[in-house]
C-alpha cells in the first residue's frame, strides 16, 4: 500500500513521508493529540514516529557512559509504543547515514541500527532527532485507520519534523487540516 497525496492539485511523492494528525476524538491514549511522521516500509506496511512528544530525558542522561551522547542538545522524544526500549533516529543527511535506514523523503532517513545511530551521534549529533520507540502498521492497517477518520494526512517537511518547540503543533496542524478540507478537499489514493 502506498499513500498518494493530492494537495491543491499537486501530487506528493508516493514514496515520501506524510504527517498524520490525530483526530480530536481519537480515544487511544498512545495517540491522543499526536502528530506522526509516517512513511512506506519495505514490508508493504508503514513505519513512523510521533514527532510532538518530547521527554524530559536527554540522550546524555540515557547513555551517561557514551560521551558523544552528551553533545545532543534536544531531548529524546517518545516515538511510539513499539520497541519502547529501542532508540531510533530521524536523520537529516544528503545520503543514507548507514545500514538499517529507511528513506523518509529527500535528505531525511529513519535509522534503526545501533551502529548507524552511534555513527550519527559521533559525527553529526544535532542533525538528527532521537526517539524511544516507534509506530508500525501492517499492510492495509494505516489505510483502514485513515478511512475510519483517525488521521488527517498532510505533506511533511523537514522544518516541521525538526521544529524546536512542538507544544501546540498538533493544534496548528489540526486547524491547517480543517482549512485544507474547506478550501480544497484532500484526496487520498491508495495503491
């Protein structure tokens, strides 16, 4: 399944990430008032992270013996309920930062392998955002959730993904989704 977005008559890239904005009526506490960055996964499903849930922990606090982790300025974010003990990174780079990465969009990758994440932390620590846990959808599952109205779909941008202050992001994107629907209906095509 590939999500294709049509916003204002322009088609978003089929293989690029999108933002998912939780419906205000979403009852699941894991996803209430969340904004997710989601992209097609190699298995035909989708993978993503919640981008508006910073924790109070720094990478240096989580890994006090790893000196390079102390260079990371931003807090670690809660990425989702799957593999909560795992650290993943959304990395800004011109090419894949190493093995075990999923391309999200131009110059943006989701890294899963410890060796790749360590390399990013050691070489360009603040060109990434770090998450504990992530979200994964089986083939067809995200389409079903969108069809049920659980998510509004918007184009993703690196600026939004790396926004410093994520407080209020859900409300802003929710309002933007309402404006987009009112001005030009958002069409979702699934292959």
